[in-house]
C-alpha cells in the first residue's frame, strides 16, 4: 500500500518531532517509510540563514535521511508565485 502525506512545521525541531511521531505510529501498524522517495522542501527567504548550516540540516524517517530541496518561494506584484531553487 502506498501512502502520500504532506506535513508543514514552523521549525526544523518541530518537523523532526513530527517525523518521529510518524515513525512511532508506523511501527505500531507495520508501515515502512521509503525515505529515498521523500523530499523535504525548505522555503528560505534569508540566504544568510543557510550559510554554514545546509550541511547540518537532516530529517530522518524510518532510520534514513530524507532528501532536501531548498527553495525561495515569493509572490510578485501580480500575485504570481515564483519558486527559485537555491
């Protein structure tokens, strides 16, 4: 059985806490997460936040690292959404 889910948390700590909760739930029901098919997208408008910490950002589910994509999502004056991969 395949299950897709989307999760949004305000901090990296909150995100990992939620992933830990998902792992705990999954163990109780025999569910296995495939981290290689998972991606974490971080919307970061302040590049200064990323300097020196990108290598330290890790999210783990099922004992494996989740892929990481860092983007800048912004709206222009015409309410168009631009997504720039950093």
